[in-house]
């Protein structure tokens, strides 16, 4: 048992103790999206051949929840610890920068996986969704959650107040997830908007994750995985550099 | 600033607000980075060999901070885990017993009073049995009962060989507990000596005599040996002594002289 294991266990316990808010609520929200959008748009939006819109929607919504919850976990935990001052207990301990980063990001991945499992467990009762390439789905789910968790950590390091964090969430994370092809196939968009979508890293996570279910995607899954992995490396490198510098953590 | 605290000492860091006490402690604890220079804890550099330095150090922060998600016992188990210690319940129970926290073990941190939260902070600093304990204003806003209990426990730790570094605004606490004191002023050491020497060399004794007419005469003495000569001077001056008082050295006077601050201006 090292400081890393304890910090990881503490971060998992932290969200699990308030699981109504951190797990049940996001599952319910995603289910509401599913019911409303499926009812309103079934038959009106053209997606992949032979795939019903409601089925198409499920992996997209699961990935959206994965990204939002992974981000929320690390960012809110770190920001709250900074505001209340209890981050000092971690800073006083012999825990390295890499261990701190790893514990926060893995706890984010854990929350994202629990929310994803909860969503799949509830939706698969009434929506038929195939699982043609499960390893691809798992790879995109894990890398996407890790990337969002690392982004959350970055936002948590930079934020000193809850409203700064909320701004990051509302003006960066929300638009990127909503415009990532969760609710539509980008092939239905005009060429200009397709190009814009390709600049959004969240698009590759949603599209690749969906490939794991239907075996069809808008972009080659191998290339998407490479882009997601490269984004994860880049965000991790910036987060680790900031943590090591002590920026807004150690004066 | 150049300062060495010896092993086993009960060392006091005193100074007015802004003197640099908490900054110094934060640098020692790794919470702040020094612009230049170095700090070692029992030979381990706090930046280069931070893992070992932090294991040797237990810090009680000044702010009353806590994690509202956990109970007292969970808090102490987590803190043990941060230092790589598992199965620490026997020591945790002992620390809680000494700090009168045993009855609150399963109470959420949010539900504790300020004094109780302060005790948990002390317990958190001790879970890994550090040989050096740093207490930053440990009794600020704490009731008399806890203060006495806390000092009894800290003195016991010191007798058991722990080095104690204390910052406080309560001069009588420093006078009572510390073997050696550094007075800081604007980030520099204004005085550094044993508590006794600081009191003796800077303050000395003061003889206060009241004559029959009510007039007060004050004479500074280096020690009690000068008392007879001082009384002779008063008699020679024709003072008919009605009341006499010998005031012992007082750290407050040392503090005021060296820092130029009245104690009333301190929080």
C-alpha cells in the first residue's frame, strides 16, 4: 500500500459516498436525453444503414456521460480540496507528482466506467444495440475517460473558485461533447461543419466508441485511436508539468 | 536566514504577523518553494529528497482544514495510507486516546467542533510517528481544557525524543515550553538563544519600589545579586520604602524590544 493507492482509494470513496449525485443522477440525465431525442428524432435523422436512431444514440450518450463525469470527478475534487484547504494533507505526504496525477485520473476513469455500466445496464433492456468490436469500445472508453480526467485535473489546478471551473465546464467541455456527433452522424452535416467536427478531439472518441458497437464509423477507428492517444499524452504532459511546477498548489 | 534546530529540542518560532514564521514552516513542509537556499530535515533536503524529508516531518497546519467526506477514523487511516502505512489502527487508537478523540472516532468531520477539528489535525500530523513535529499556532482559538491536554501530550512526545518546532502568538506558551527560541522579524532572525538566556540577557529583573508618598522607583537588575546594592541606592536617595516588588523576566518584553510591536496589536 503506497500513498498512490490510498489517494486513489480516497478519490473513489469520495464519489462513491455521494453516488446518488455522482452516478445515479448522470445515468438518469442520459436516459432522459435518450427518451426525448429518440421520440423526437426517430425516423427523421439518417444514420448508418440498418441502424435505428435510438440504437445509434446509445453509445454516443454513454461516451458523452463518460467524458463529462470523468472531467467532473477530478476537476471538482481538486478544486474543492483547494478551496477548503484540505489539499494540504496530500501535499504534506510523500506522494510524487506522477502518483498524484495517476490517482486523480484513475479515479475519474473509475467513475466514468461505473456511470457507463449503469447506463448500458438500464438502456440495453429496451434498446437493441450490437457489440461488434468490444475491445475497440473498451479502448476508446478507457482512453476517453483518462483524457477527460486529465483535462479535469488541468482545470482543477488552474481554478481557484467554483465559478472558474464552471466556466471551463460550460464553455469548453459542454460544447465539445455536444458537437462531437453524439446526436448525429457527421456525414449528415454540410462539408464545412464536417471539417470543424474533425478539429474536435471528442468527435474521435465518440466515433471510435460507436465503432465498437456497430462496426461502422465516420472516421477510421485506428486513426481515431491514435488521435485520442496523442491528445491524452499531450494533456497529461501539460498537467504533469503544471503539477511539478507547483502552479497554484505550492506557493 | 540561517537556523538549525537540534534533535530533541522544543523550539519556538516567534515574531509579529508577516515576520515569515508560516512561510518558513511552509518551506520546511514543502508547501512553498524557497527562492534560494536549502532546508534539510534530519539530513534530508526537503526538495531533492522530499519523500524521506516528509516522512520525518509531521505538520499541524494553522488553518482549521478538514475533508467533509470522512469520519475521524477514516481521516486518520487515509493519512496513514498517504505515508504508505497500513493496519495502523493500534497507533491511531492511542493517538485518539491521548487527544481525547476516541468517542468521536466514527463521527463525520463536519459534525465536530472547532476544538475537536484542531485535535484531529494534531492526530493527522502524528499518524506516521514523525521524529520532527511542527506545530503552527496549534492553540489559536482553542479552549483552556484542550490547550492543557494538548501541551501535556506534546511535552510527552518531546520527552520521548520527538523534536518540536512551535510557532505561537501566546508568549507565555513559548516561555513555558520552549528550550530555545528564534525571534523573527521581516524574514530575518532577530534573536536566537535559549529561553532562559533571552530572558536573562535582554530583560533582566526589575525592582519596583513604592515610597510613602506613593512615588514609584524602578531599578533594572542583572540578577538577584544586585538587589542589596539597589536597595542601598534607594536608602541613600532618601526613599522610604512602603511596598516593594521584584518583577521576573518576561518574554513579552523581549518580544516588544526586538520587534517593536506591542502585544495588543497581535491577533
